């Protein structure tokens, strides 16, 4: 006799395409939480020219349940009957004088009961499962795009009710929809583009990052993602957000590497970024192998100086910038991933630009292939 209800959360990724080298999709298991997260393609097998479309982000788990809860779910799934003695809704239930659920609990064909028909404890179980699955699914995307330097917006989906897109089963072969809340569905809002990979090495790296529950995509990377997302349409806002990304990234890096200086880094006025990068980082990273050639990036630090001048020119006087926004976005990304490396994330060496990595003597330590994620107009 089953003692669990199995849940499946599905989020549409219809705005994305998936690289044809991974037509089978990708899968990751969090053994501790007993949750499986997947990206699968519902496209055709021969849909290779532009990559696989019609993607789904999925998360699965199994929850212990009482026999009463299981019987209610099975009755609803198999017999299309809502147990009258268990539902908080008075039966029969009518919509515009039409009986859609009889006094015996029979559901009229074509009518989908809403979540308020569920017993309170069962509704709470569904909400808990949905929230937990969503948290893991979104963290999966956030960490993966950070590790793989993938694009896309900071906010992956609208913050609406988590129960939409939630499915369940007990002993059945397939999943069935959990009753929706009355306020309606939510949709994933993954606009933007990016490149993801999922080799054996990727999975190993991801598993190491995933198991540390404190790891989240750093705020600096999120801000940089936002700046890139609007760079084509609003250069000025993109530059200001990009500057904030670099400033936040530097402050958080100092806080992580020198905890005793964390308060000053986060609350005191920021000293010139150029001086921090040129003079202070060599102090806190003295002797580190990955920092040995820091002096070689002087041309990149000069670019940061021009970036600061353009930011001040724009923010304080409203003047046009004289440098290249693309250069500022690139060097900010290079520095943020360099901070990741110096904080112990060696995989981030693969995410700096070729010119920046060459200056530091870094070279990619894995073979990668692209998984193109792009907005479909």
C-alpha cells in the first residue's frame, strides 16, 4: 500500500531553444533533498537547425502522506469523485445555476475542481511541495547559468501562485494536474539568451556548488545580467547598472576574503575602484597561484578607470559616455568571475574572456559545447 504522493512541477521554457547536441535534455539529482530537476525538450527529434524548442523545466519529489490524503487523491484521479465528507466545500456545487459537482461528489466532465475543494491538510501539502520544488528548480537554473556564464534575465518567472503547473500521482503510471488555485496560472518569464553546457565535468562541478546550501548566484552577476539585458535599448541605464554590478562585486569579494573588513566594505563609501583592484587586492591575495600575474592586467585596470570616469560623467552631469559599453560589460564580467576564482571556484576560469584569461595565464580546463538559449520572437 502506497504511503506517498508523488509531485511533479513543470515550468514552460517556450521562449528558449536548446542546443541539438543535448536532444535528450539534462537531469540533476539532489540526493539529500530527494529532488530531481530536469530540462527536457518536447520538440521533434529532427529539430536541429535552430535547436530544440518547446522546453520544460521539471522538478520531482515524493512526499509522505496519510492514508486519508492518499484515498482522497486516488478518488479524484481515478473516479473523478470528491469525497463529500472530506471537502470543505458544501456540495452540490453550482456555477451559474449549473451543478458541476453533485451532492455525492461526482465531478461533471469538463469541469476542473479548484484547490479550495481539497482538505486543508492536503492543500497545505501541495503548497509545501510546490514551493519546495520551485525553489530547487529556480536555484538549478540560477546556479547553472552562473557557472556556465549564461545570459538571461535576473527574474526567471513572475512571483505568482506556485500550485499552477503542479502535478501528482499515487500508484498511477502518469501524473495528473493538482487542482488550480482560483486566481489562475503563473508563467515562467525567462527572456534573454545564454549558453549552457552539461558535460560530465559540468555535472561534477555543479554538484559541488549545489551541495553548499549557502551558494546563490552572486548579486554582482545578477546586476550584470540585468545590464546586458537592456544594453541594446538603454545604454545609459545599462552603464549605471553595470557599474553597480562591479562595485557590489568588489565589496562582496572583500567581505568574503577579509571578513574583518566586511562591515567597512559594505557600509563605508567606496574608495576608487581602480585603487582597490590595483593596490588592495594584491595585499589580500598575496601568494596565491592564481593571482601571480595580476600585474599583467594593467590594461584592463586602465579600462576600469575610463569606466569610472564615464559613469561619473553620466551620473553627475548627464553627459554622454566616451568609451565602449561593450568593453565595460566585458571587463566587469571578467572581474566578477575572477573574484569567483579567487574565492575557490576554479571553474570560473572558463568564464573569463580569452584576452583576460591570457593575461592571467589561465586556460580552459574542460572542453565545452554550447547550449544556445535564445528568445523566440
